[in-house]
C-alpha cells in the first residue's frame, strides 16, 4: 500500500528537486571537458557535481517512488538531448564577421558523438538501475536503514554508469589496463562521494516526507523504464 500525496500530484517541492536534478545533469555535461587535479588525483570537473544526480535520484525514489523518479530520469534525458542539439546548431551556424571565438566554442561546447552516445547510454542504465535497486531495497528493509539503500543503489547504479560510459567512450583509445583502472577508481570515488553525503540525504528525505505527507513503497509498481503512462 502506498501513502498518497495530500497535495497535487506534482507538488512544488517535487518540481524543485527535479529542477536541481536536471540542472546538475546539464552542467555536468558542459564542464566535463575540463580535467582538474586535486593533490595527486586527476578528475574531470564534472566528477565533483555529477554524483549529485544520483543523490537527487535517491531522494526522488525514496520519497516519491520509482514512477516519479522514472519521469525525472526521462525529463533529464530529454533536456540533455535538447541541449546537445541546440549547442550543435550554434556550433554550425555561420558566425558574424567580427566574432573570432569559434575555436573556443568548439573546444568547450563542441560534441564528439561517440562521447555523447556513451554518456546518454550510461546515464539511462545507471539512473534506472539506481532507482530500481533503491525501490526494491526499501521494500526488503521495510523502510528502515536508509543508508543501506542510498549506498547500495549507488554501488550498482554507478557500476553500470561508469563502466558503460568509459568503455563506450574510450575502448580502443587507451590501453585496456588503464581503462579498467580508471573505471575502478571513478566507481570507488563516486561511492565515497555518496557515502559522505549520506547525512545530507537523510535531512532532505526526512524534510520532504514530513512536508509532503508521503512515503511511497513500490510494491505494485511496473519497473519498466518505458511505462511512462503508469
């Protein structure tokens, strides 16, 4: 049995969480082009904020249920696709004669379609696995031990996301042993990120559950990613 929303189906707070989810996703796609070094660790700039999409995905699934999270995942995918198409259009439109920054535009915003395809594929597999595992674990744990769900779902979701993206994007481009090492490092980094954010996740989830008057258990949910009408 599911506790029903006391308010409209799409509450203001749900919209706010989805808005931050989509914004984080779009920004991550833009800033991923920059490589950074913190101490002896080399990362993409996006690595510092992209894991937030998984944290927000956890919040959406835990509070509003898999069906609402599924909508948010597809909204994020659609917005990302639109952004790539718009940026690509801007890239190929003829420049005004006094504008001399085409090379900078291409370097920062230009898309390599292998990278784009890898990113979109990894995003869909990773986010849906993350949401599915969390929803199932919530039933198994009877709503207790939130930390086991947020971390456990991230372990699975990020395993799909990281391995799919890096393999599709860079297989054949870098040595296989380097690729495997990179997959392992980024996977562990994202799990550590989620673990460190657990206290904040608790605060946000508890606040939303109290304010919304909702705590969904997906016992009768159809978990197909494509069942948007449900």
